[in-house]
C-alpha cells in the first residue's frame, strides 16, 4: 500500500471520527449547565470599569 492510500484511508476513518468527537465535546463544553454565567461575565467584562455614559459633547480621553 502506498503512502497516499494509507493516509487517505486513515483520514476517511479514524481522523474523521476523532474530529467529530472533538467537535461534539467542544459543543457540550460550551453549552454545559452553568456556563451561561461565565459567558455573560466574559461578554460584559469590557464595561466593568465604566461609571456611565459620557455627557453630550465630551470626548473620551485616551
């Protein structure tokens, strides 16, 4: 058996199965119970140090 045929057969079977299982594991990890709080915290982390909206006409200082 030449190398190309071996790698093609391997990719069509075991590597495909491994990638599908990895994808399903990643989906289960993201959508597990209790993860919503962590996702919400990460999404709102950029607003953590803001005191409120800027008054009209004021420019933000860098």
